[in-house]
């Protein structure tokens, strides 16, 4: 029974295949009338052989400017840190120098140095 069904399906498929191969192809669509002529476009500009070199120079200049700006910013940041550290060191030294023993006070000598002198 199974074999009969398989043979029947195979024969039917073969018949469809053969019918499809021998059928006439569908007609190609017919083109309509041509439309109106469009406006003429502007002619292109002649290629500039130096354009790539100019663009490359501009890119390199921008990179150099960006690097210079970053270097200036880093220098300013480093200078501020150094100034802050110097200020903190001066303040610490002044606080150590400000501690005079009892009965003495701070005075500035002729060299500008702070010293402890008796009251």
C-alpha cells in the first residue's frame, strides 16, 4: 500500500515538472511611452590635485593644535599643583616657626628670617 502511494506521488510530481518546463513563458511587460526630458544638471567641478594634500595638512595642523592645547593644560595643572605644594610647605614652616617657648615671641631679623626673642 505504501509503495503504491509513493509511486503515485512520484508520478504526479514528474508530470507537474514536465508540464512546467514545456509551458510558454509569461509575456514580458510592455514599456510605456517615454517621459519628458529632464533639466540638464550643472557640470562638475574639476578635481583639485592638491585637495588631498591640503586636507591632510589641515588635519595635521588640527592634531598639532590639540596636542599643544593638551600640553598647555597639563603644564598649567602641574604648575598649580607645585604652587599649592609650595604654599602648604610655607604654611607648615611658618607654623613651626610660630611656636616660640613661653616668655618669647616671634620677630623678624634683618635678613627677613623669623626668630624667637625674649619678651
